């Protein structure tokens, strides 16, 4: 228990103190979000939340989590995703480039580490559905889908951070229950790094020096989407000391909102003759805002 407490404190502290520390660097290199168009915020907001969340998770995992092959690849894949996201935040790269990068990272986990969805469980009520030869392709598509689902959902303060934080906290509890303490610790590291970010994201003020607002950017949303996808596959497909941490069908409860939002938004764009990847203000949070809620 105390090991978990120390991990959480380290993850929280690293992210909390790193966010204001790297703000000048973000402003110097132009890693900031500017208002205009679909973006309704005030002032220049640093896009360093995702980098700080990753750093908090990295330091705490290296500090006290056993460096298994899975943990090492998790860190490397996460670093690659953060790098691609930060590059996109700064230079606004094309959707095709992002998809290729996501594909390569998904392949790293699926073929390089063997993390794949072999079964979706009793999804239709007629018995367990095994994927067989389609397991690798299904896994790659699922990982890419969840990365982009969280990226598309990141449209208002606190939304992706809160949803992913709750998911990682729930996964940590389930993994601890079946005796997978290393992955439970990794989930807690992510969870408390996110909580530190949320303090600045929800309560920080634009332009304020000591306690300024910060966004996670594509680096954060895509990184969290990748971590959530890989950890859900690992938790639902592989036996631990007490069995699977979660039933494959139960994974839907962790991803239903972002996946539903992505599917309905893309559907609306296609019906209107627009590109499914073209940005707009038709996500669920935009609809709620137009309905008069804050």
C-alpha cells in the first residue's frame, strides 16, 4: 500500500511542478494554442500538459515499478506517441501523417509485444467470439480508433483528463484485485499525473505566471488514448494471478463515450459531404454547450 502512495506522490509532484517550469520553453518554441476559429479560449495557452503527464508517469514508473518487457515497451511507445503529438501541436501535421505514426506504434505493441485481442467475449449472447486470424488487425484498428476518439473528444477543459483519470483509477483497482501489481502501479502513476494536470487545466488562469492555464494538446490526448487502449487489451486478454482483470465485454464501459462520440461525429460529417477528419463543432460537448450548460 505504501509503495502505491509513494508512486502517486511522485507522479503528482513531477507533473505539478513541471507544468510551470516548462511554460517559458513552450512559449519560446511556439508550443501554444492560439484563440480563433473553433477555439474560444482567451490568450496563448501552453500545450505542455501531455508532455508533463508523460514525464510524471515516466519518473514514477522508473522509480518503483519492476521494468518488465511490457513496461519498457509501454514507456517507449508512449514516448513515441507524445513526440508525434507534440510535433502536431507545434506544426499542425496532416491527418495522414498522424495515422501512419499511430499505425506504426500500434504495430509495435501488437506484433512486437504480442498484445492483441484474441477474444471479444460473449459479445452477442451466443457464446465467446474468438477472432483467430483477425486478432492482429482488429487490435491495430481498435488501438488507432481509441487514440483518435480521445483526441477528437478533447474539446473542453477537463473532459478527456477526467474520463481517462477515472478509467485508469478503475483499471488500477481491477488489476490490483487479480494480483497484477506492476500494471496497477502504472495505472495509478497515469491517474495521479492526470490529476496534477487537471488542477492547472480547470483552475489555472490564462496569462498568469505562477498558476497559468495549460492544455494537454494532441500529445496528451493521443498518449492517453494509446495507454488506455493497450492497458485495456492487456487487462482483458491475459491471465493474471486471479484471472483476467476485466471481461472483454466489460471493456466497452471504459470506451463507450469517446467511441460513440467519434462514430456519431464522423457519421454527421459524411452525411454532409465533408471529410470525416475535418474539424467542426458537432461533438457531444459542443452540443451540451449549445444547450446552455457550462
